[in-house]
């Protein structure tokens, strides 16, 4: 089983978790954390422990790497 999805889905501003891939910023947490959900299921998190550093981790704890932008970290969840 893979930890990535096959194609990006751009969520509308008012999208729900069943509309496709959505990144939710957990504002209560510092450093910032984005929680990824796809079709109602958690797919992983992105953390920003320092400025211009984003680490992507799947829901199973597999590290996908460190990235310099949030977009790059989000793209790590797509299979190419």
C-alpha cells in the first residue's frame, strides 16, 4: 500500500473534507502544523519548525523530506 495519492485535487475555499485534498492549519500549535485530509481520511502532516523549512510526514510516520516552501511539501504527498 502506498502513502501517496495519484493526482492533486485543488480544494475550493469552502470545501469539506470529502471534496478532495485539504490542508488545515492547526493555529493552536507552534511551530505551525498543517494537517492533510483526503476524502475524509488523514494523509499526514507538514510542520514548519523554522522559517523556510517544511517537513512532510505521512499518517504512518514515513518522512517525505524537508522542503523550502509549503507548496513543495504538499506536493510530496502526490505520486509522480
